């Protein structure tokens, strides 16, 4: 008898479940029977989503047409994230995707910027990046094919804003066309094999028993299989990331959609703004130890662009990760595997990463321990590096409200402490190969929130001061001229991927 995986059951739908179904169906085709069980009564989290550029790789892997995808999800484009009032009230910077300036030899651009800044030859850092210069000016385009390969317009990094529910439905259609079978229902019982503790089957409320070789747990915070059945454990990080609640509400669209996500720090947390084609998604992430639910809702509703399209939807969470994202024959994805608050739009990336990691390490029916161990080790490193990047936003602040004072004075992971110390000394940063966020991201957030290196790399002094002046001005001129050539974001959408008008 073949020991290949022949049946897979995905427990839960939403973004995680249907991303898993689409990815598995794309690779396994009809050689494997893939089934997904979800309940319309349970529903999914969120009213809008922001992403990171990695999602375009997943969509290309699925061979999805970008324009069609944007239309179907009421999507817009995203060049980065604007952070307001994080370091101090009145501060603002953009964490832009893509490149920063132009590297010279072995040294990244920001090292030359540090020296130029000391000499009075540099403007603010964001003016040297296409993304951070274009975003607040409302400009956007995808990469151009009719420009030199060295032009910033030849390789524009961008992500998407979209309606998460529409994305899940879009992927459902994709998966079902490739043989995935959907079942409406709730799981009442999980049955384990007596000999090895593997999940043997789940039983629905209507009594139907569903067996599978491999189970994918996308049941959200409940962790129906990974935790309730297999007791995999949870590593909590609220001592570093103290926000534990969120409120989400959509509002009417007012004005052209901005090509960036906005994150504004508030006294006891922060507020997001995600512009879609038909409405704007908003939310408040906060610490219940520092502000009441009613107070948080009042802050959120008083800072909307337009009329709210409903009451704020509450969400409670515990930041952290599952100690074993893959346990026996169960792999957890999405909220079932852990939760990173939406500050840097990492949730969908972590689903995508988990799906691709599973496909890379696809087991046979015995789910060999070496595969599980590698999956869990890689998942842990990825989550910990993202965790550190998020903590940086909270810890590097001069705000004096009790919430922010707590964040500034708290102890932080030694990995983050070492990174800050290294950067503060000479502006250096060494990226682990498994990290999601690269050098440019760390540099922008550290400098944006007031961590300015005391020195720059010694090799930068090899460039004469006159050449440095010309170099900095040249980069600025190139970025400025490229942004001038980009159309308004809304005009780009109207030309290429306008969605059908729908009720918000």
C-alpha cells in the first residue's frame, strides 16, 4: 500500500483555510483528496487586510492574474506603512518597501546617508526611497518594462490592501475548480488513534465522520485540533507586546485611496487605516490594562475619515506562538498557530510561509519526526524575528503616557537588544537568513523612531566629501524624477483594475 498522503482535511476556512486549500490543490492536484470543513455560523476575523510584498509571490505561484485579483477583492496597492506619533507625538515616518537609495560597493546607502547627515549634506532619509517619497504624494505604478534596469521604476516593491473575506471567497473558487471539496458544518469531536496519538478523524455535529492522513488546523484562536485535541502548548509574549484587544470597523470612503497603510499611535495603543476601493478599514489595537473598551471605541470612532458602516467589532487575543505548529499529523496555520498583532501586516505572510514550508517538507503518511522538527524550528525562528521587529516599534519611544512608559522601560529579548546596540554603534545590522524583514526595514524603523547611530562604517570615508555631496543629490534627483513620472494611485487603479461598484 502506498505511504503517500492521499487525503487532507482542512479544519476551518477564512483566509488561512482557503490559502492552504489553494496552495495544496495547485501542487497536489487531484492526486490527493483535499476537503475543507467550515461553518458560516462561526465566521472569520477582520473587515480588511493589509499585506506585505511577499503575497505577490504566492499569487504568482498560483498563477493568479493580478488585475483580476485586485478587482475581485476591492483591492488597492500599498508602498509601505506610515507611522504617526510613535517616537514622539508629531513624529511621522514611512516604512517603505523596496530599496533605500543606492548602495555603493559593500556598504548600504544608509551608511553614506549617516555620514552626509553629520556633514549637513543630507535631507530626511525617506526622500531617498521611491516608495517613501511616492506614498504620501499618492503616486503608484507597477514596475515599468520600458526603463533602464537601473531605474527605480524597473523594480517597484508593493503589496496590497484588500477585503479579506473577498480574498477567501476568491481562493475558494480557485480551490474548488481544482477539486477541493467544501463541507458546511461544525466539528463536535476529534478522535485520536490509540497507538500513536495521531488524529484519526473528526466527527461533525450531524454525525458524519471524516478521516484523513493529514489535518490542517485553520480553526483560529481555538486551535481545535492543535491545542484542544493535541495540547501542543502556547508561548505567550504579552510581557513584550502588551496589546491584547482590538476593535475593527469600516467607514465610508472619503477621497482617493492612499497607497499606504496608516498606523497612528494613541495613548494606550494604536489605530490602523486601510483604504480599499469601496470603503476604508479601521481598527484600534490596545491594552485593556490601560484603557477601557468603551474609551478605545470612542478614540477609534472619533478618528475615522467618514461615517462608520457599523459598530466596532471586538477581538481579544494573546500574542505569541504555538510551541508546536506541527504536532503528529496536524499542522496549524493562521491564528491556530499563533498571533502577531497587525502592526506590520505579517499575518497573511505567516500563513503563506506556513503553506509553502509544508509543501517543501510534505510528509508521507507517517509524518516523520525530522520533518516536523524542521518545520517547527523554522516556524519558531520566523516568529521570533517578527516578534523582535514589532517590539522595536513599542520600545523605541519617548512618549510619556503610562502605556508607552511601560513599553520603553520593559526588558526586551536579548536578540533585539543586541541588534539595537549594534545599530546604535555604527549603523550596522546583520540579517538572519530566515528573517522576513531585511536591512532596509530595520533601518527605516530604527531611524524613524529616533535610534540614530553614533558613527557610520569606516569604509564610507573612502568617498571624498565632494563626491558624497554629488552622490546624495544625484539619488534625490533620480527618486524625485521617477515619482513625477508615476500616475496618481487612483488613476492607476481606474485604468487597470477597477472593481465593480458594490455596497460597502
